[in-house]
């Protein structure tokens, strides 16, 4: 097994670090938007009620929506929760079980989401296996939320990239790839970024779907109700926290999105929205829940919504 990389203890709230906070990105959207950037003091904190009066649609799957909704509500926003994707068991547990049976053959276990952490470790427990089986593995997480989910389960994390996306994680792991075996725990769909880069760098890679990301039906009563609110300009902001959510939001609400402001978590999500014919009004400067809330608040102060 290759030696773990030297790394400072992981801070689950990296938006407070110098150099990673203080700039909200404004991309412009709809008839009211204009492209600009707003620079803020790196020591400024959001006002407790800085979103009073704003109506914000939180679109994350139910498993990840609570924190975002709570942060928005704390700042005075009226939060509407409508998961536009549903998280469920993987299509087949057999590949997951087989990988869990041979964990001792891997050097690295890599998680691309907090959902992956929950589903894989719950399955490990369901099969009567101890979390201690991960003790000899180097564990990597795509970002601070995923790392925090691992910490809560007592799992030490060796690598979190400075930029919270798959490309950055692949580059952080590439130097450790030669001669190492990787197990990638991910969703049943999404971009295939990690595996080809690690193989190219000399690693042996197995990839398993530990959970499913599913579309919600467009004709559900909940979607119909929110769509009607959008049509009447009763939703100011729509949070978009992944490319999968971007595609689902556009599929479900289409032209009604022109009456809202879209808040994107990352450049990749912003690009997906653009490719689908929509622009993000704001983009988080740090790709975290806190960063997204700050971007929305600063956009709201500037007249969005």
C-alpha cells in the first residue's frame, strides 16, 4: 500500500479560511440580471435576516436539503422544499457486497458524495461487518460535506481536494495511483471523471454504484403546485446544487425558470445550466452549502429576487 499523503487536519467548514471567502460570483439571469462580481470583506458575516422576504426553492434530494433550508431560514428566507431528484438503493446490491467482501484488496476508498458515505457504510453494517474494516484503507472525499459525513462515522479522511469537484480530486489522487488499487463509491449515474484519470495515472480502479439518483415525476402534485407558484412569480430563487439537479429543474419547470433567479453551487453546475439554455444569477465562490447561501444573500442585496 502506498503511503498516505501528508495533509493538515480537515476543516469541514473551509469557507472560513483565508483566500476562500469574500467574493460572490454574479453571472446575471433573466430580464433583470447583469453580469458582474461583488467583492466583500473576507471577514464579513451574513446578516441574520439578510434574506427576509426572499422565497427560495430548495431542490436538493431530501437527504441533503435540511442544512441548506435551515441556513436560508435563519437568514429570514421563506423556504419551499421540493426535491427534484430522489435518492434510493442502487440497482443491484451484488457488486457492492462483492466489493465489501474484498476491501482488504484495496489501497484507497474514494467517495464522491455524502450520500455515497451513508449508503456504503449502512450496507457494511447491514451485512454485519465492522467499520474497522476501513482502518487500513486510505479514504478520500470530494469535499467537506462528504468528509464530515465520514468523520461522523469515525472514518479518517486522508485527502480532500482544495477545489471541491471530481477533477480536482482526481488530480489530488493521481500521484498515489501507480501500483495502487482504488474502490470508487458513487451514484448510478453522473460524469465518469475519476476512473479514467486514475487508470491513466497507473492505478487499478473498481467502480460501484452504492445508491441511485432518480428523477421525480413531472406530474406529481408537489411539482404541479410549485410550477404554478413559479408561473405567478411567487418563487424568487431556485437552488441548483449539481448537474443532475440542473437537468431535473429544467425538465420540470422549463420556461417558468425565466421568472426566477437560479443560484448555482459550482462552475460545472453553471455550465450545465448554460448548456440547457439558462443562466445562473449567482454562483457560490466556495462550493459548499454555506457558500451558496452567501451568494444568494449577496445577490438578494444587489437587487436579484
